[in-house]
C-alpha cells in the first residue's frame, strides 16, 4: 500500500471479511448486498477512516472502459496467421456496439508479461481476452487469481474454469477424416499442432478416433507435430513422406501448415489429390488461394471473437455472472485438394 498506509478497498474488504466486489456494491448503493454484509462494510469504512476515491473504489466505479486482447505470439505470427485477424475483427465488431476501447497486447517475453501483470494490478483495463492458449501458460491462472474478468478463445484443457469459446475441433477433424475415407483413402496421416495446446490435441483426437472407428490401425509414424506455421508444415510433410512413403492422404490441423505441406508435396513430385489428398482446418483465405484450392474445415473465427467479447462485457457488468463454456459448430468445405 506504500509508506502512507492509506486504506484501500482491499483493506476494507479484508477488515469486513468480504470480497472487494461487495465493498464496491455497498459504496455504490447497490441492492445486491445482504444487510449483514452492508453493516460489516460500513463498520470497516468507519474504523479505517476510508474515503472512497476514483482509484480506490476499484472494481465497479473506476471503469477504464477498455479491455485488453492478449495474444502471446510474435508480430510475424500475427501477420501470417489469418485466425488472429479474424478474431480481432470479431472482437472489434462486438465492442463497437459499446463505448469500450480495445488494447491489443502482444506477449513475446517475460518483460511484456510483467508489464501486463502490472497493468492488471493497477486496473488499467476492465477485463482481458486471451487468444492462443497454451496448457501451462501461467497467465490465465494469474488473471483469475487477481479477480479480473477474463475470457479465453480456446481453453487450457477440457477442465477449463474460466469462460471460454472454441470451435468443435474434434468434430471438425472427424468430418475431415470421414471425407478422406469416403474418397477411398486408407493411409491417412496428420500434421498436428503443438501438443501443449488443447486445440491441437482435440483435432488429433478427432483424426485418431475416426480412423479407429473405421477399423484402421493408427501407428504413431502417421503423426507429425508442428507449430501452426508454414515452415512447420513443410518439415512435418517431409518427415511423413520419409516415414510413410505410401501415404495417400493427410489431414493438416491448420490451413497455414497445409500450405507448407502442399509446397513440400509439389517439391517431391506428389500430385494433389491424385497421389495424396490434403485437407486443412480454418477455411481461411489461404484455403481458397492455394494450389490446388484446399478442402478445409470452416470454423467461425469472427464469431469466436464477437462471442468472447460479449461474454467479457457481461462479466465486467456483473462479476458474479456464471462462467460460460461455448462450443461453435464447424463445417467441411470441399475443394480440389481432396
């Protein structure tokens, strides 16, 4: 609290034995507080000689009317991955209906992570939207512990406690593999995303379950893990061809990686789809402009953006709002690559 030991909303909450939200509600004359809690808060305010001001009033009254969209990736990933621009577009659409400003925050190193933590501690934003979620990223847990409204695009795991929105990744992958099986393909490999991301694990699970259901063996040599970049797609495709020269199809967990896979197949003289059929995931602009045009699983990325923003605004308005877990449908778009 600094040298002067001036009482804050936190001190009042601790003295009254209630949460900071309750103190804010008492200060604002909200009806959503029990008489017992109101009495405890008013007694604590008197004992501590607490004077509410725009900073100390905290959660409810000193709104900044701005939210942070946090993307823990580099500028190059942000520029080369259509997913991010579509999410940003969706978030902007939802916020345009309100007077809320959007701060875009890239987290590329520990210094930038610390800077964000300080911003949050000082309540310079009313809430955080977090995109590109990795399983062991400490940030979601840290934001949760600090009591700041936080909504994720994606999730750390199926047990995610924070509000989150994601596509039906497992179902989308299953539809892709069923399509390839229906085309008579039997040696269907996959290029998956980073294993520490739920989105990658879910798409891998959809691929594996569908092949097993069809009675096919699923040896590990059919799986090459990459990093959702085009270069990663090139390297993974090269590795798969070395391990399984007779493969006749590949399900790629993103369009960006699929572009790399197509380039490597071309370099190795494999015709698409005659020799190897390829299906991507996202149905981004890359799918429509690749050579040949790419069959891909469409996910409603812009809708993910608008949905996470609306859920966050609701949680900012009412910190007691129930956490929401939303799954949006996917759809297979068939083009010449399969």
